[in-house]
C-alpha cells in the first residue's frame, strides 16, 4: 500500500467521511459541561495564564459546553506552546434558537417550546439542563404557532459560528463541525414524548402540522443561514434512542422524522459539506435508513448499546464517530486501562478507515487524566495503516 502523507485535520476528517483511509485515525470530542471544566482547570493540565492570553488573542471561544479553548489545549506544542500533545481533530458547535414568552406560563421558553434552566448543585457548580416540555396541550401548541415571527433565526449568530470555525481551523488545525438541533428533538422538547406518541396514533395530521411548522419557521431557515457560511462538516444533534432501542415506534420515526432529516442531509450535500448526526442510545434499527438518505457519519454510539463491529462491517458507507464509553470506562478506569482499550478498539474498528473515536457524549465528571490518556492513545496507536 502506498504510504499516505501527513494530512491536516480537515483532510483527515473528510478522508474518513469519504470512506477512504487517512494517514492516521482522527479523534473527536463533543465538549464538556461545567463540572468537567472545573475538574480540568483544577488539574495539572489546566489552562495557564500564558495559555489564556494566547487563546484570548486568537479569539478562541470559551463557551460551555463546546469548550474550544480546552480543546485547543490538547494541541501539540508546535501549534500551541502550552499544548498537551494529545491532538483532537474535530469538535462541535451548534446554534441554538432564541426565546419566547407565552400566556400559559411565566417561564421564558426556548424556541422549541421547552424549559431549560440553570441548576446549581450542592458543590456550587452550575449546569444547564432541559427541564421539560411546556407545550402540553393542543391550545398551547396553537398559541406557540402564533409566535412565528419571534422564532425566526438570527443571521448574526451563524456568522459568529463561522468565525469560530475558521479560527479553530486556521490557528489550531481543528475542524469544528457545525449544526443545529434535529427535527425530533425540536418537536419532543416542546410537546413531550407522550404527546408525540398520542398525536402520532390519534391525530397524525396535527403532529405533522407541528413538525412542518418548526421546519418552515426555523429549521429550514437555519439550514440556509448555516450553509451560507460554507461549513465543511455539518453535525445535527437529534437523540433517537434509549439504551434498549428507539424512543418511538420505528414506523413513526420513518413517517414523521426521516423525511425532515433527509432534507437536512440534502442541504449539507448540496453545499458540498459532509453530514454527521449525533444520536444517543441504541439506534441500530435505523442504520439502514441512515445509509438510504446519505448520512456520512453517526456519532455517540455507546458501545454497550450498539453492535459496533456489525455496523462497521454491514454499513461501511457510514463512519462511526465517538463510540468510547464515557459513562463508566472514562469515569472509573485507569489511564493505563484506557490506553490499552483504545489500542484494541482502533485495531478492530479503525483498521480499514471509517472510524473517528472519542467520548460518546459531553464530558461531565470524568477525571481529566483519563481524557488526556484517551487522546494520547489515539495519537500513539492511530498510525496503523
């Protein structure tokens, strides 16, 4: 086999998403919540004053949960003088919507109709959490439809997202996959799972009307604004699975969600961008659908819930992204265990390309030394071709 020359992070990521073999296995991280940032900044790996000055001069985002400043810290020293030499090739940044007020609650709602609050734990560390749907009655949903003008996306936020992407790529050789929330989460965050199931069964036209409203009001306009910024990789967040399977009947997913997701993919591909979906849980039942609509990569893929070897062999068109357990292994095992694990994992899933390993979700309470060990391990054992 011809020896592959060293690639940039963007070349490496696109090569894998194209189904080809890169110079080495690339790496990925979603980001981390306030708890992980607190742990990291109280560890030997923390951002120093010198680091902070460089990052501020370079206008790198410190925003949680995407934590691009900490992602940059993992860079080799020839890119970032204080770097950890445990390079991350791709991270994420997604654009949320605005806020609305309605008559049936005093709470300010997200543009999906959801409540989302800052919760401060006993240790004093804040967390941003989705706290429940607010559109629990038909009349509430109908009032929400009247807020169409307030739900329109702001073009300035997408221009800022583009600046973040360009900064990370030009200064730190890191690909920022950019995107918006997907059609299922936008729907159920507002109306709730129970209403989704009830309307799908008893009033499917009403459910379709709500999904179409969100598509026409802020999903499609957001995609247009996003693609105007010419991202290289679009990554949509839309969790479809529980641990044991899908959150809904697969027929309902195919009827109500798949057509809209296919539109997301088409927008990305029409602009020559790759499309990746983040979806937690056991989602093997819809992998054939992902192939059908042309998804380039699937992220999260907790190994205890998904048959990763089968996905790799049966669906070679789709790159597997994430797939390193963050809820148990990265939390409880030793750095040495993690290094040995990722070596074997790369040999199994990454030998023919098609694999971009990283933690399955946002980091919360994992020891920073374990995360450093993971990304150093990917660097050390990724040159297997």
